[in-house]
């Protein structure tokens, strides 16, 4: 058993939307295909992966460093010692050979993207859903077939008014989501921007029904004064969470916000290693009884590293149910179901065809039922698989 080829192509996911920090007008991502020598139904088994939105495609780094290391390795060194399959941990180690520790930046995205494709291939070789495989190997033995998902949107874009925002949020509620998320901080950090965000928040809250909640996301934009000013405002509302108020690596300021804000906080999507995640737990002031962790395997060296993060959380008394990964993709959905996480993000309309779930999967009362599909299940999302199939052809 061996990997015959690994292919990467960069695709645009550009959009006129913006959050408090960046706009997405030139955003890209990398799509990867891992082609194996295992043949099923006359075709080679191919695993697919892509990186989450918010970080650009990493093609040059993959092609120059990480892909060659895997293809140059002895196939026996990448094989599972106990199963007739590939070993994701061994492939991960091959990619990271000759890489210095630290510097967990864009290379974590490159490795995480390839890692996703490897896990897709591994589960397909076993002809079973990835979430089922993960539950057996690393979870309770029984996956969660019913998974909580929330709808992420509420970006700023040209010409948007409050009515357009509430129409968007209502469309998510109409599709079965019970929690919706919108951006804050993008209208400016002056008083005008603050007043605009207050109006946007209160407009969305006004359309929510029983057992429906709003989450807000500052994308790490706020300084000390602004983060605390918003904390005071948001304390008036029953929010699902106040997300990433400050720079993701400013653990001291994060702790100050946690001390001032009694409601749930969420952060972690821009921390890309087990070391960074541990520092957040040690120094970020987060509270295991209410706060949420959003580490995203596709941005943080992949599932191999995410398993280390979960082990670290176990050691520090955090429940896996406090983890709701960023990214809105099917990989994290499988991880949530297989490893007993608290749920998953969803982009019902944005970053297509990469965001969203397989065709026909519906959200009801904030939950979806996991489809029984081999691997991650990309083949059952027709618009996405059309792009993937072209890369692997």
C-alpha cells in the first residue's frame, strides 16, 4: 500500500464580505488530492482536503517541502503497523521532518490540509465514515450521530443595512439553526461603529424565538479599552458567546476580558499548535464551565495535532464538549461526531463550494444527523466533488 501522488491546486473563494480585520476579496485556499494505489470499483482511492477560510492557499510550501517528503519516504515507513492501511501519524512525521519547533504560522495550514486528505483516504480504504473510525480508535467507541451546528454569517459588505442583516439571520433560522453568529467591530472602533454594532445586535436579537441565541465575533480586533467596552455592552444580552475579542496570542488581555465578562467567551481558531493551545489554557483566564474552544484542525497541523490538543485538554480538566471547531467544513463535522465534541460551525451560504454539508442533509432544531458516507463524505456534496474530481483526474 502506498501513496502514488499528492496534488495541490489553489482556488479562489473571494467575496466582497469583510469582518473586523480583513476582507475576503482576494481570499484563496488550497485543495489537495492524495492518490493511493488501493483500487475500489475500478478506481484508485483518493483522499481530499482543503484549508479553512481566513488563511490563504499554501501551494508553494506544500510543493516545495511537505509533498516531496511524503512521496520520497519508503512506503513501508508510512504504513499502519496493525492494519492494512496508511498511518496518518507516520505521514505527519514525514511531512515535519527537518522542521524546527516553533513558528506555528502558515506551515501549520499546509500540513493540516494534507493531513485532512490523508484521513479521508484512510477512512475510505476501510470503507467506513471517518467519524465512525475516530470513535473506535480515539473516542468512546460510539459516535454521536446527532451533532449541534450553528450558522456563521453576519459579515459586513457594501450596501448592507440592518434589514439585510436580519434577513440573512432569519434565513438561517428558517433552515433549522438555533444559534446564529454575526460580526462585530467592522463598522469602526469609534463611537459610531460601537453604536452601529449595538443596533445590529439588537436587531438580530429581536427576531430570535424561544431557544434561539446569537453569538458575536470580533475576530481579534479590539484593544484593551474597546474589548472591555464591548464586554460591558454585551453583558446586557443573553448571548451564546463573545468570540475572539482580542489578539489570539495576547493571553493576558484575554484573561482580563474573562475577568470582566461573566458570559461565555470563545477563542482558539487562530492558535495553530498544541503548545499555543496549552498556553491559552494556562494563561488566558478561560473557564471550563462556560467558555468555548475553537481550534481548527485544518489550520493547526491537522487531526494528528488536534488529537494531541484534546489529550492536553483532558489533562487540564476540560471536557471535549467545550470544543466547537472553526471552519464550517465536513472534516471538523466528522471530528465532532467521532470524538464527542460540542458541535461544529457551519457556513450555509458562504465560501462555496467548500463550506456546508452533503446534499440533502438538513438541520433541525440546531442539529443534523450524520450521513453514513465513506471517508469525510465529500463525494456527496455535488458542487464540491466536481472540483475535487477534476483535481484527481
